């Protein structure tokens, strides 16, 4: 707890719920964390886009820890949300998870956890996202220990999983040539649909964001279980569908969703756990990217090949991967 700053132990011991506020990729990291905190700790968590949060009249109950995520620490809407809460509820504790130690967000928050991602030059956030997820996992461990919500064996298992991430990430990068081959099949497409279930739904959103940011292909991320509520109408032979298939309790349901899509002629690109049992077929491309990942490490690792996919599509299209049109690294104005 001392890593979060002076007084962190008392705050984290008493927190009853989390309100996570962020923009863009950081928002997707917050969405992942909501699954973790509620599933693993049984701690209520909400996540909201900063630009919406500070323009409505949010009800924040006593016992809430406000968690602000920002790579730069200068995101205008996130700072506005912090200042709104500070004005209305001066005693509410605010934790900043940030990559810029001298930023406004770090200076104005009560508690701080630095992500130590190092300089990130490209506009599209990559390693900052991974380190935000690791930082949120450390917050989960700190709260779980202080409040007795984690037993010793679960804590050891989570820590062991975190320690494996560097090697798992390195292993994921070895699929670069295979991902390039998949990118060659996507480069001429106008649209793409990303599907995920559970904690992989935010990763589908993040994969779609990366593709649209740097390749300018229109992409949407959707919960796979929502296909019949509208998106299925988009599916035809011209619509590529990128699916994230970890080995978890929702795998069979995801396979059913994939069958629905395949029956309507879509070309499927599946990033799968090696144990998922999904075999390639004509117009169904399967890339086993990892294995034996847990609830914490799975979204971090499965996100990496999606980043590579967006990168290769952008390079093949000849777009500027580091400086996409119309975008800035830090959104300092509304």
C-alpha cells in the first residue's frame, strides 16, 4: 500500500466501491478492471468516460475511491472530472494511475501509482495500456490484502500470474509473421467487427479502436452475446470478424456466436488459447496465441496480437502508424 502514497493504507482498507474515470484506451483498461474487482474481490466497481462523467450529476456515495486513469496526466476531460469531484466532495479520496510523474493529474490527486511505461511516442497507446492493467491488478492485490478479500493462496496465484507476463508477452510477439499474413487479408476491407465475451469485451473494444486509429478502417467492438440485437444484420461475405477466444467458462457460448457469424458468410479471424479446440477451416483463420493464462494475465496478453494486427494493416495501407491523421497524443482541450 505504501506504493500508492502517504495515507494509502487507511484509504484502501476502508474503500467500499470504486468509480473509475478515464478516456479512450484508458477507459478500456478501466472496463477490464471492473470485471476483476467485482469477480475476484466482490467489490462494486463502475467505470465511465470522463467526458460524460463530469457533465452529468453523478451520485457518489461515501466509501467510494475515485480512480483516474491517464497516460499523460493532462487529459482535459479527466482533469475536469477530478476537479468537479474535488469541488463537490472535498473529502473523497482520488487515486491517479498515470505515466507522467510531473503531470497535473499526479499533482492534484491524493494517491498516485506510476505505471512506469516509459516514453510512449506514438499517438495510439500500446504499452501504456498494458502497464495500466498491471497497475490496476496491483491495486486489486492491495485492497484484497488489506480488507481480507483475498486468501493467501489466491494472492500468491495472482502474483505468480503477474510475474509470468513478461515472458508471455514475449511469446505473443513471436506470432508476428502469422499476424502479418492475417493483416494482408484485412488491408482492403472497409469495415471490421471485433467480438469478445466477459473480460474480453473491453479487449475487443480496444482492438477495434487500434485498427480504426491507425489504419482508418471502420471497426466496432461488440459483446459477442449481443449479435442478435442488431450487429448480425451487418454480417456478410465482406465483413471480417475478429474474435478473442480464451479458455474460460464462456468459450462454448463464444463458439456458438462464431457459428452464427460463419453461417452468414463472414470471414473469421480467431485469436485463441491453444487449448480452445478451434480448428481452422476455409474462411476461419485460427491463431493460437497463448496458453495457461489466468483472469488477470489473459486480457493483457490477448491484447498484444490485436495491436500487431492493427500495426501491420496500417503499414500495408501506408498510413502513419505513429502520427495518425486528426489525432494528438494528449487531448488537452475538450
